[in-house]
C-alpha cells in the first residue's frame, strides 16, 4: 500500500515543484486553477513526503516506545 501512496504523492509533488520553479525563474505565473491549487498544497505535499517517505522523516523511530510495532 505504501508504494501506491508514494506514487500518488509524487504524481502531485513533481508538477507542483515544476510550477513553482517556472514561477520563480521569472516565467509565467500560474494561470489555471489547478496550478494555484498545486502551489497552495505544496507545503503539505513536501511535509508528507519528508515525514513518511524520506530518509529524513521520523517514521517508526519517532513513536513513543509503547506505540512501536
């Protein structure tokens, strides 16, 4: 199940990063509603990636000892 969640997260994260980089490099500002939605969701998408899928995330190691599986 986790690989599918990672796939869908990256399916949203990569276009959001592309829109942000295009905007910051002096290109065109986001014009479509879905581009603005991706920019608004970008902090949450990055947080989800870092928290659950990145090597920097806590995952199981940050849980309290009685909650570890």
